[in-house]
C-alpha cells in the first residue's frame, strides 16, 4: 500500500488504513476493480476523514464523531444469516419483494426471488465486481462532487450489495424491499453498495430498511445509485433504524432523465451518528423530483440530512421538505442546496426545512442554500426552527387532552406532512406506527 | 424582442464607465513608502502622534497578521493581492495648520462639492433652497487616509456628543478610545480586520453620552483618491445608556485600472436602552465593463448590543466595488436587545458581491430581523451569506429572515447561503428566500401603460427593494434610489 | 365618420401557431364594438397583438390607429398614442404603490407626447376625484399595485387607470371574468362614463351578460381567428340563445 499515511492522523483514519490493508485481498473484484479500490483508498488517504472545515461536512465532523475504525465484517456465515431472517420486520407483511443484504453481502437464499416480473433482473454486486464491472457506473460520474469522501471510502472497502435492472417500459407492480442488516455482537464495519438502472418509461417502488444490533457500536457505509431513465418513475423510501450505538453514513446518488419522476423519502429513527447524503442531478428536461425526510432524534443522537440537488436541464420541478424532531441532547443538521445551472431555465424549485426542538439541550442546524445561474426560474426555500406551538397545545388541553398527549398529537401532525407524501398506504401506516412508538418511548 | 431579452441586451452593453464619481482630485499628497513592515506601522502611528499603547496595539496586530491566511470561503475570485505593492498611508499635504474650513485645500472642497457632500456649514445653515424641516447632517470627510474636515463639531459638543476623526480622539480622549477599541472586533478577528488594526489611518469616532439623543444625523464620507493606496478606516461608535444616534456612511473612489484595497473596520457599542442606526451607501468604483479595476471592499462591521434593551440597525445599499466582502453583524448580548439588517446589494458588469450578516443571540428575549434584496445583472455574482444563531442561554430568541434575489439576464448568478443554528428550544427562527426574474408579463403591463422598458424595470426594481429603502433616512433614500437606477443603467434607464 | 382603428386582414402567430387568420375590423370614433367568440377563437390574442405584447408574431395585414401604422410603434408608444388595454388578469407589482404607478404611467405618456408632467398635487386631485366616482377606497391607492386586491378591486383599478390616462381606444379583455354581478355593474358604470364622441372601445367577452351593462353599437363574432359575423346588439342576444357551435365548423 502506498497511501501517504501522513494525512491519516486520527485513530479512526489509521484504523481504516489497517482495515483496508487487511481486507483488500479478500474483497471481491478483478484486477481492474482492485486497482480502482487502491486508487480510491489513496484518494481517501490524501484527504482523510471529512471534517467540519469541509463545508459539506460542517455539521458532521467525522474526525470527531468516528472515534475508531472497526474491522470489516466477514462474509456472513450461517449464524449471521439466521439472525438476518427477520430483516426488515418494521415493514413486514406488506407484500413487498424482500431482498436481504447481510453484513454488506447480498443473500439470495434469504431473498424472495420467485416469479420475477418481466423486465426485472436482480444480481449481486460482488459477482459483478468479480467480473470487473466498474465500482460506479458512468451514469453517475457527473452527479457526485469531485472526491466525495464517503463514496470514495465506500468504493475502497465495499463488499457487496444488490444490482437491480428494470427493462425499458417495464412496470414492476410489487415494491422491492432492500433489507440491510448488520449482525452479531462484535462491532464491525459494513460497506455495501447497491445500484438500480431503471429503463426509459419503467416504473418501480423501492424501499430500503437498515438495522443492526442494539447497543453495538458498528459502522455502516451504504451507497445507493439510482439511474432513472427518461420518462421513468421511481418511488424510493429509506428507513434508517440502526442500533443506538451505530454510525451510519449513506449516500444516495441519483441521475434523473427527461420527463422522469423521482420521489424519495428518508425516515431516520435509530443510530448514534447518522448521515444521509443525497446527490441528485436532474439531467433531463421536464423532470419532477420530490425529496423529503424526517428524523426523530433523542438521547445524544446526531443526524445529518445533506442534499445536493442540481437542475441541469430546462423545465424541471423539484420539491423538498425536511423535518426533524429533536429531543434530549440530540442534534439535527440539515444542509440542502438547490443548484440551477445556466441551461436549466424554467426551473421551479422549492425547499422547506423545519426543526422542532423538544428539550433544553436539543440543537438544530440548518442551511438551505440556493445557487442560481439561470434567470428564468422560480426558486425558494424556507426554514424554521422552534418548539411546539403553545397556543395549539393549550387549545388541545382546553378540549381535555392531557399535555403529553397533546404534544404527541402535534408532533405526529408535524411529521405527518412528510409521511402523507408516501405512496403505499401500508408504508404510511408502518411509519406512523413507528412515530407513535417513538413518542411513547419518549414519554416512558 | 422580448422585453427581458431586450433588457439583457442593454445590460450587456452597459458601460460601467458611466460611474460618475470616477474623477481624480489633483492634490499634493504625503505618502508613506510603499509596502508593509513594522516601520510603516510605526510611521503611521508617529504621523498621528499616537500614545505608546496604540503603537503597541498596532504592532501586535501586525505580527498577528503575518501569521494569518487570507480567507477563501466567500464566493469571490480575485488575483492574489500583493500587500507589499500598496501605500498604507496617504494624506493630502497641508500647507499649514488649518484654522478653519476655509483653509482646506480648495481642490478637496471642490471634490466634495462635486460629490454633493456639504462641508460648508454656512451654506447648510444659510438654508439655500432647503425644504423646511430638513434635518441637518454633520459630516466627517475622510480623504484617503485622513479626515479633512468635520462639520458641526461645536454644536455637537454642546450636546455632549463627541464626533471627530478617530486620530484626534486618540489624542483627546485616549482612555475612552482605549476602553472600546477592539472590544467588538478584536485585533485578531480576521485577516482583513487584523490588517486594519495594524495600519488604520483614520475614520470617525462617535460617543453619545448617557441619555443623549444626538441632535442631528452624523455622517462620514470616504473618498479614495490616491493611486495604489489602501484605505483602512476605522470607525468606532458608542451609544451610552439610553442614547440614540443615526450615522450615515458614503463612499466613492476615482476610476482607475488597478484594483484598490479597502479594508475597513466598524465597531458599534450600544449600552442599556441605547440605539444605533447605521446606514451605508457604498458606491466605490466597480471596475469597467470588462472587469478591469475597481475597489476590493473587505470590510468587517459588527455591532455589540452590550446593554439590555439596546438596538442596533444596519442598513446598506451596496452598488459599487469590484468585490464586496461584508457582513455587518449584531451580537445580541443584552437581554431584550434587537438587531436589524436591511440590505440592497446590486451587482452588474463583473462585480462580485458576497455579503450578509450574522445575528448572534446570546441574551434572553433577543430579536433580529434580516431583509436582504439582491439584484444581479450583467456577468456579476451576488451571494447572500448569513448566520443566525441562538446560544444555550438565549431563551426566547426570535429571528425573521427574508432574502430575495432578482436576476436580470442569464450570465449572472444569485446565491443564497443562510446558516441557522439553534441551541435553545425556545428560539424561533424563520427564514424565507426566493429567487426569480422580473416577470415578462409585469413588464408588458407597465409598458402597456406607457412606461418605457427601462422605466418599467426601474419601477419593478424599486418596488422590489422598497422594504429596505424605507429604512434609510429620507435624504439617503432619495440618493440611494437614484444610485440604484444608475447602477442598473441600461436596464433601468 | 372617422376611422379610429382599422384592422386589415390581420394574421398573427404565437409560438409558431397561427391564431389570427385574416381579421378585419374598423372602429370609428365614438363607437363601442363588442367582440364575442368561443374559447380559443383568438380574442385575447387580438388584444395582445394590438397592445404589442412580446411573443406574438405578425405574419400579415396591417393595423392603423388614427391613420398611423400601429406595428411601427413600440408598446409604450402605442399607449402614449392612446391605446389602452384593460387586462383580463391585471398584474401585481409588489412594493410599488398604486398611486406611484399611476403617476409613473401618466407622466411617461405625457413626456412622450411632449406634454408637461402633471404635478403631484394636481395628480392627487384628479385621482381622488376619479376614485370617488368609481367607488374606489382611497386606501387602495397606497397599497402596492394589485397586490392582494380582490378580482373586483383589480378591475376597478383598471377602470381607474383608463379614466386617468384618457385613452382614445380602449380594449377591454374579458373585463367581466371573475366578477360578481355587483362588481360588474360598478365596472360597467365606470366604463360607460368614459363613453365619448372622440373615444372608441372594443369590448371582448365570452358572455352576453356584460353587454347588458355596456351596450355596444356593433357586435362581431370571432371564430378561428376571423370575424365571421357582424351585427347589431341583438346579435349578442341571439348568440346567448344559440351558442357558438354554428361557427365552429364554418371557420374551419
């Protein structure tokens, strides 16, 4: 390994170097992939972990938040698979096609692969890397900022994931459920990467769940690439429900074609440190993108939703709504940038970020940003930070509703605006139930 | 041709050289040698007859500055500034000690006359064609590095108000200056402020004693005349308990091909129940149509609402400078204190503006309000950058922010970068931002009523910035409105 | 009788689509012409083409206002020459007080005509008188132009502008749209007060209702970009009964 280790100062950074050295020979990939991994790690080593002086990581300083690097989780054995049998239980029973990724590796034996709809193909990333498929398909090249640290590190260490392909025009009626699970009681690091190519005019619903053992300080790095073809329609929901000591860094990379529709919603409940970053590029004209997120945070949780949305072609519409409910000594950060390139005339983009602070020690940071290079646009953003409306609370109490219940109702209403935007009714119900459970835990 | 397209064409043709304050005044000047060193710092301090502690303060700042790096986080691009290729001190040569204004170099008086700045009290007092009830304004005129005249000093003194060049205040009220200088913007605050601390040559000092409402508007008029000269003025305004003062600042510079550096520091201190209203119309030379020349305006302005119930209000109309890097801020330290920031930033040609504010809520029940209107035309880049933060103890902090940007043409950029940081659940922050262009339909509606294209754009733009213009003192508002029109000439007419 | 407006074989396109298809029409001084027609006939296009809205391409014909070539003039010159378009949807201008706008418009026109600008007190006096006549709350004059105005207030404001600017030719584009009957009466009353021997009007409407209050001298039916029938005010009543279906085929 020829990484300039001088840049790797923290224990975590040095640990990553050790982990990479130890794991690299065993990671899937032919010669080309191995070289790409080495180059990725070199690039990572040049810069080290992202820190607060990098504008994009201002509020999530991994140099500080990531104390050490865990060893890479080994490929799952029988015990891990047995534990993974219940993966994604939070939305079980909704009839979705479940695909399980255990400790970063796609497990076909745990997945529902029967009666695949015509046009839908499911493969393992590890298999494809072994055949020297690129770590990141070309479609995403102009979506990511240069040397994006989380995706770069993920490229070096990724063990596997799912590769989905939907043929042009195919309408996949049954939603796909990617159930990611980290197993065991030893703290490990899991690097997965999944890719979707949605052909022109195709339609799909994709739901991700992420979970792991309670109280174990494992680390998850997940990348999801979404290549949405012209006129295609993708509906995506990500439920992050990691164990309370986990570190979770997820990157969504989306390339959206002309007249396509992308709806994505993130729902974050668990994890000690969670960073959900999305890079979305509306490449084609007349696309429609709706991006939203909810974080329910308590204790000392830290959650960061960072969005980089680029309008690159004319006549696209985007709507973003991000909400955070922050209790205890938790911290919520939101960074959302809408960039409108010169070619993207007639852009209509609106973003709203709201934080609700429930306790003395709760903190919220938000940075909605506009970067506009086209003149014929309608762009706007709004952001609010505050606590529950006392008058509303009083109104409810005057009707006989106890204080805690009144608060819960108001919080549900606050979160409901985002949940209501989710297409599948069952999913809405599951997330509402999760919200209620969170509120009950808060009261307990 | 579509209305907006036509406007764009006109803006493209805009000749920024119509800058009407671009003339040079021919006066003999007393300059320090080029470049920056401890000796230059000593030279400046000596020229000003400063007390020893002041020299030490400057030297410490200078040494600190040597260890600092120029900030690069703003959305502005400019070639590296050679700090050794500048003059740090230039003063019009005095023929002898001045006994009255009549002895000021007539060339300088003419300059201010041309700029429309009334230095002659007698003219003002004579009230030639002065509408009834017009407020009088006391002026401190700063020409390159020194103050050349301050009007109404006696009348102000009778009211107990100290308004004089800071160089003079350092001699006459050293303890007062020492108490407050650097207490809001520490000498080590940032690269440009630290440089200023080392080499500042003049600026205004205002002290309004307890319970006094300053009987007139105070204003300072800054003029850069000399070539290759940096202007580093330092303004310090203190409103003691229950005092009120409204202060206006105007700036122009000759048209020159070289970029000129302006790195000012303004410190405001408002004690209990005091209020300071600070208004700026910044019209430094913006450079020509190709982006050659113009002022680099790196300014640190900060107000400290030190006392309970105090209030500081910043209003700025930024039309000039090649680069503007400026964030007039409020530290809301006193309970129930409030801060305001009203801004119009217009960029045209190749101008780059990165401006905004910081509202730091520390005390209880503090409130702040931000209204920013950005207009980008030509090939300019216009960024609003702001921070609103509530600290742990800032119970009941309130902020409302509205940032609107208007784009004229597709060669320019408008950017909004607000930061909101709340560490207190009772803090309520609201932020709204919009970016749009002038609607073709609205322009056509105006034109159908008989307005020309330029008049229509002017009308819409004036409507767009009205909320902020209203915050300016009347005399300034009229001036600012005209300036906005000139700045967008071609699109506004 | 003198022709105030002569439209000869006018053809116009918008976004490459031909909307006006050889339209001819003459309005004499003192006359009120109603133009009725189905949706999409080109009614609003006609008003925009006359007023000079960008985006409309004239592909044939000519229009003379008082004998002068209308298309040789920019939109603001047409206004100064006395052409006034009362918009179907008047635009809002935030931050610009209605009175400020009135002053700017009136004085811009006066300057173009080489007339002296009206002083503020004179203008205020006139605007007050007219507002009173039109039942406009003086408070409205201080509010930003059309911002937050109700549909009725917007149309009244258009009528106020028309009265103040004293145009020679008024084009009223669907003035009745979005008005309840009371508001309609007020606006129609205001328009009727502007009837004058030297002034002509074109009232564009889809419904006959408006013509009960603004009684036209001539009624035209516009279909598929041409005048397909012309008659007296009875024609409007007849259309109310039969609808426009009979013209749809004819024009095509």
